C-alpha cells in the first residue's frame, strides 16, 4: 500500500504495527540476516538481545530502510517499505530512531536541534516547531536546557535530547539501537526512565539493548538473535527467565 494514496487513518487500522517477513540481508557474500519473521503489535515493546555481530542493528536499520533488504518484506503501519513504489520519506516520518551516538548538531542549541528537522522535513512554521520542541523537552525532563549547547550537557542529557528530537517528529514507532551503551553507568537510569515513560504511554517500541533489567520490566516480548536468525521470541519471563535454547542460556550467562 502506498502511503499518501489513502487517508492516514485507513492505513494499518488493524494488524501489526511492524511486520517483517522473510527478511534477508547480505553484505557482499556475507549473509547477515538469514530469514527474519517478526510482528510487533501497536503499543507493544519488544527488546532485541543477542551477541555482538548477530545482526541486531542491521535488522533495526532494515525496519526503516537505512539498509535495503536483500530479500523479504517490511511493513510499518500497514505500509510496505519494501514496495518499490512506496513514498519512503512519508513512511520514514512515522519511524523515530535513536542510536548509541546521539548525533546532535554541536553548533545548534538544544531547541534548534529539535526545531530544525521539524521545519525542514515537516515544513512546520517556527512558532509551531518551537512549541512542539518545548513540550518534548518537558517530557524528557530537560526544559531548563532549551538554550544550552550539546557540549555543555552530560551524555545522558544529550541522549534525552536526541529522544525529544525524535518525538518532536510525531513518530508512531520508535526504534532504539543500544541507546545507553555509550553512557557512563550513572547516566543510564535517566534515559531508561524516559523510555519507560514512552512504553507506558503506549508507544510501539523496538529496543536493541543489553539492559536485562529494563527488558524484564518493560518489554512485552524479548527476541533473542544469534547469527542472523531469531532463536527465541517470547515473554521476558520465558526468554530471560527460562530460555529453551542452549545458545540463549550461554548468552545470558555471559552477561551476569
Ligand atoms: P549487531 O548489531 O548484532 O552487533 P550488526 O547488525 O551490526 O550486528 O552486524 C552484523 C554483521 O554484519 C557483522 O558481521 C557486521 O560486520 C556486518 N555488517 C554490518 N553492517 C555492515 C556493512 N555496512 N557492510 C559490511 N558488513 C556489515
Ligand atoms: Mg549493533
């Protein structure tokens, strides 16, 4: 289905918010994703865990087409991203992404970092963009940093600004790729608290993380990936608490 052709309300009114079917991705001769099938319902929080190099980032990047799948289909909100005729920019606007590195513009203030993409991509006027920026800085607890420059903020504050920047675009889905992995341990909690808030508010979230406490407490489902395949997919109690595969047990034992 092509986004824009029908009213937004009619797109994906039912069915999963994110759907991945038979996804394969190769870099040259190296097959990194070897047939991934995954459905994430609206408002669901799914944590993706697994060893380094297992394909977690590549999977996330295929879900917003930062990487082009070699084979298979990806749907977000009922729209097929892998359809050659899709308006990819329109679909991407529904998907927020937060990376390990915050990628803020160092020469812009916090507010300017939040208003620039709204004005460029969504064509919002200055007043509207500033209002949305202020609301989202408030949500992540950083209203008082509106005029600060990124370099004056801690890593945790910069990551919360990056989340607020994503939220300012009004996404239906948020993808997080190890959002706390670059942070000093004492700064991790504030970022996870913002993610918990989003989960509580009903945001559909796909979170690659090594934070098992977060996965246990916040995720509806945990997906364990190894070597380009999904090995286990179930509740946190099942996948983390009593994994059925030796590979999962081995991975979890090394985290402790
Ligand atoms: P993870 O996030 O689980 O650590 P990645 O998805 O980053 O795993 O990487 C999976 C595999 O794909 C790794 O072997 C990595 O070297 C390879 N890979 C990732 N991106 C590229 C790329 N752009 N070009 C070539 N190989 C890549
Ligand atoms: Mg990764």
